């Protein structure tokens, strides 16, 4: 199983002091995080797209291109590319550059986006939320397969026998579909035979089992080879040398962001009791010692039979040295133990 990290490159105030890092410093820290993730043997580093003041990356491909020349082995992905409000031709070209710079390590995780700021910014109608994504995903997939294309749709000017360049280093860019828990999105990914990334940011992971079951069943019914199925689980989490240290260090930044989002979306504010409940063995937060994180990744693998796990640590801005230590533990302690355990598991042991 592949193990990696996702980041939205948030830049939030220290919940104790109120201090905010200069943007250039937070980006410099990110580059060090990606470099270290590569050095300790993690498989993937994925960077999200946002258009808000509390997130610094609006163009993941630009940042991933910088990371490409600083790393050697790690896969570099978006998480996600908000395809609904972007131009698939430009997305393909940008990630082809990342692929060339990294010698074949670029990926795209395409999604509709959980925030809506990019829609009015780029002149898109939210009433077209689903049709925009469906049409643009179709175009992106065609661009990935053919050097020259002829295409027409509703939301973008037609293309008549035009070549799109540069071509990537890989024969085709890996394109994943991000899903937050909508059955229609699951069915779309499975029908197209695309890898699926499922985000679990709250509730009990077990309640997401029907989505992964639906994905596998639809994938197979659509005639795709089940042995080639790829499924990623993305979860919030953080680790430190011991459990209490991890819990205490993560709570402040995490509660700040989740409470802020709660005010925007009508959730209850995060409190310590709820946080500790989420840290329980069957909860959604992977916060604790390396062994606790190992156990929970394996618990989720037992539920889902996933081929990739991505840990989202930077929900709120943590001290840079603490993040580097967490990445080191994830790469040198957690990932080897998880890979060893998964390699010993027999086919069919996980829930289908």
C-alpha cells in the first residue's frame, strides 16, 4: 500500500499567540516538508487548490513543479484540482510540465471542490456544478489519450483537430477522481475505470464502507479489471513521539480551523471532548503515537481494502519543526510497518 501526505498549505494564526507566518515562509516550509517526505521514503505528496485567504496555493501545478526539481522519487499530485472551474487544456498542459520536470511522477486528483470561491472568480455558474465537472473530466481524459483532438461541449469552446502540447513524460498522466461521499460521484469514477480518492474527515470510517463497496461493484460491472482497481483513503491526522504529545499539539490548530468552518457551514464548534472521541480507535482522526497511527491505518485498510493512504496533517498551521518530525515518523516508522502488515494479509481478508 502506498503511504503519503496531503496538504492544503493553510496559513492560519497560532491559536495561542495569534501570530501568522509570512506567506513566503509558509511556502518555504512546504518545500522542506516535500523534500523530507521524499527522503524518508513516502510514496505521494499531494497539494490542494483553494482561492481563500487562509490557503496559499491556488495553482497546485506551479508549486508541484518547484517540488519536482527538489525531489527524486515521490509522486506529486494535486488534492484536488478543482476541474469544474478550470480549463482542462490548461490543467493537462500544466501537469505535463510537472511530469517532465519530475521524469514521470505527476498525478492529477480531480474534484468538484468543497469550496465554491473559484466558481464566480472564473465566471462559472454554480447551477452547473455537476455538469461542469462531468464535461470537463471527459475532455481531460480525451486530452490525456490523444495528442490531437476534436471535441465540443456546452461549457467550453469547441476544439477542432488541434494538438495539445507538451505531452507528459508518462504515456498518460494518472488521473484520480476525488469523492467526498456522493454516490453519483462514486459511480462516475467506477464507470470510467478511474482511481478514486475518498476523503473521510468526520464521523465513523465504517459508515463509508457502502461507498467503497459501490465503487468496487460498479467498477467490475463496467467491465474493468478488478486487479487494477486503485482506491485511496484520505484522513486527517498527526503523530508525535507519544500519544499525549500528539493530541495536545494538534488540538489547537485543528479546533481553530474546524470551528471556523463550522461557523460557515452550520456545524457545532470543535471542543476537546468531541476531538478525543474522534481519536478513539474507530474514529476518523489519526492522532497519536506512531503505533496508534499504524493501527488505525490498518483498521481502515481492513474496512476498505484501499491501495493508498494519505494523511492530511495541515488542517491548521502547526510548528514547522513538529511537522517535520511527524513526517519523519510517518516515513520511517509507520509506512514500513503498514507495508509489511498489508503484504502479509491474504486476499479477501478485508471487507469487500
